[in-house]
């Protein structure tokens, strides 16, 4: 489903990924862990093909759903308008997309009254639920979730992991970036990234 | 109806649906977002009016100054539209939009809003300045809008941050305002065609066809650059 090998990436002179390899099969749940600056988000952006690796190869089969760490939603649009905007790109009509998105939002415990509120008036947790819903809307075969539960309350957080298990049972590959050690029991495999050490000048 | 005619009608229907969903829907959402920024829209309207009002003592130059100053508003709105959408655009492209579809949607939206602004503003200038040739003045103001949208889209797509974009906007429009349309350098700036018509509307003489052609060429060229820049940005996704 996803095979990345020998991935390298630097920002200027700062190397963040050095020959990283990652394989995720259908229905597999993989956690990516690592301290700040270890390159977790960079690796996710490369896997989502939003960033070209400076070296290495990447092969992905099927549609990818990407939930970035920062939602980047339009502040003055409503959740329903976001769902409408994403629908045609995913092969859904506007009506189908909004209806499917509302179902997903309801599954994550998103309050129905907030569906027509502008994003700037929503809590961080509700924005994150919409962020996650947009990643799921098109029936992805591989989910790339970069700390997807920021702002979630405890119930929503537990509910999220129930969903991960369900997606996995449906054959969807799931990669979750996490800092929470308790999550590591809920995945099949853990990939630890370590910051690339700069070479000491001689 | 023959099978061929039915198949052709089906393809046309699909193409219309694709166009409506992939171009007009992003344009609609960008329009909804922009029209909810009432304060910003008010300022965008007032800015060229302020330039015009402040320069009415120089009756020949006021329409030129006010007309070209409209580029600050329209290009500014286009830059904002592109830059504020960058983060979400990457996800839209990943989901299946083509980058140029998003740009065409924005072009249509902003040209429409710009045309409304141009209509109001050219009315104000015609009534306030009584130009020798009102037709040329109206054409000049509309040409400002025509070029200002793709100029803003291109700057927003090419330049990494808002500060640099705004400085480029101020620089290009500011230099255009300070130069006469007879100056050779002015001819290499995007609003020369509009500036030329505005000059001629207030008493100058000259051909109208060439400035209009130049303005259309600039608009087309700048839009191609804007599409190239966003295609390049998301080349890895597609």
C-alpha cells in the first residue's frame, strides 16, 4: 500500500530525514513517534506527496486521505461549505458529500448545531473533527493522520481509536503521528524517528 | 436521436457538470469567504476613491491616479485570495482538484467583483471629472481590473509570503503611477494599456486599439504565469 525507502530531506542545511524507510500494508496500523524536530510531519507530507523528497523513492497504491497537524481551514466558511468544496474532487456530488460528511462528523460527536457556524467560532476540537472528516470523505485506502486528536476531549479521543480499529478492519492502512505512549498499544507497529545529528565541524 | 448524438450530448453534459463542480464551486466558496470580510471589502472600495478624491485638485491626473489605484484593491484581494488558501489548496489538490481549476475559479470570481467595482468607480470619475472621452475612461478603468486580477494571482502564487507580495504590489503599481504613459519604462509595466486609455480620456490623443491589445496580452500572460506557478507548487501531488 505504501512503500517509502531511503527518504532524505533537509531544510536549508538542517537535515531532518536521513534514509528513512517505511512500509504500510492494507489494514495495518502504524504509529510514528519521535521528539520535536525528528521529522514526523515532514515524513507525513512526503507520504502525502505534498513535499518532494530530496532522495529516496515513494510508492503508494490507492487514494490517500491526509489529516495535517494544522487544519488550515477557511475561517469564514462553515463545516457544511468545506464538505461541499471537497466533494467534487472526491467524485461525490455536493449533496452526497455534505450528507456523507455530516454522517462522519456525527460519528466523531460533532454537535449538529455547529455545522452552519463559521470555523472561527468553533472550538479547536470541533475544527480538528472537521479536519479528520475531510481526510476521510473520499474513501481513502491509506490514512495519514498527523496528531489528529489535538483538542479532543477524552470521550472523542477513545472514540477516535475505535474508528482506527474499524478502518483497519476494512483494509484501510492507517499511519498516526503521536506523542502519547498509551497509543502505542493500539497499533500494529511503531516507527521511531530520531533527530538527525549535525556533523561536528572538525 | 442517433447513438453518436446521444454520446456527444452525454459528454457535453459531463463536461458542463465537471466545469460547474470543479471551477464554479471553488469560485463560489472563495466568493462567500470574501464577501463575509465586510470591513476589508469596504476598505478595498474606499482606497481608490481616496486616491481619486485626494487628487481632484489636479483635474487631468485625478482619473488616471484613481483608476490605476484600483489595482491596489483588486490585486490586493487576489493576493489575499491565493495566499490565505495555500494550506487548504494543497489538500484540495491532493483530493483531486487540478491547481488550474482553482485558479480559473478565482479569476472568474475576482474579475466579476472587480467589474462591479470598476462600474461604480468609473461612474464616480465620469460624474466628478467630466472627461473628454467618457468611453475611453470607462474602458481604461475596466482594463485596470482585467490586468489587476491575474497580476495579483501571479504575485500570490509566485511569492512565498504576504509581506513580499504586498511590497511587489506597492512597487509595481506605485512606479506605474509615477511614470507618464509616454515613458518607455511604463510600457513594460502591466497597467500601461489602462494608463494610456485613462490619459487619452482626459485630453490626450492616440490610438485605442494597441493599449487594449497590450492590456489583454498582459492579463493572459500573467494568468499563464499564475497557473504555471501553482502547477509547479503541486507538481509532486498530481
